[in-house]
C-alpha cells in the first residue's frame, strides 16, 4: 500500500492550495479516506474525511474553507484549501482505511486509519 501526497507549498494568507493524494495497492473506492495535519509542537489534527458514498466531515477550524473530494477512477483524494490562514501551516497527511462497509465510518479518528502517506508541507505567511 502506498499513499503519495502532493500540492503543498508556501502561500500568503488568503491564498489557496489544492492537495492531492494518490493511493495504490488497495481498493481505493472501498476505502474511507481522510486528511490530517500536524504543526510543529502540536498533536496531529483531523482536517477532513470522506466515506465511499462521498459523505464528508470537517474540523470546525477548516469548515467552509476546505473541501475534500475523491476521484475513484484515478485513485485520488483531494483537499481544496481556500482562504488559508497562518494557523493552517502544517504537514498534511492523507490516510486510508480500506473497508468492506461493515465497520463504522472512522471520520477523523486517526488511530482508526491503517495507511498513511509521507506528507506534504503547507506554509501560510501573514
């Protein structure tokens, strides 16, 4: 299993970025997917999650600014980030939990995700 994130970078406050995560080695379409982030000195935080019926969930800190989506035919997960703020600065990770649909949606519980990417850095300057 491999998850590869891309799309991070440095932007000014108010700017936008689109993160991508390509999954391989598992059935992407039957997997719960999510984005997490971790800033230096802080705990890992759930940002957004999506199930295989395209239901989504967001942390309160990014709701109405970020949008998670998935393109199953391309095994790709996206995170559209708008109106970025300096507090959004962090390493962003995508995570996957392959599932047959028998288990509850893990939403933003990081310990319930089996596979993780290496991360992509997002830096927002004021």
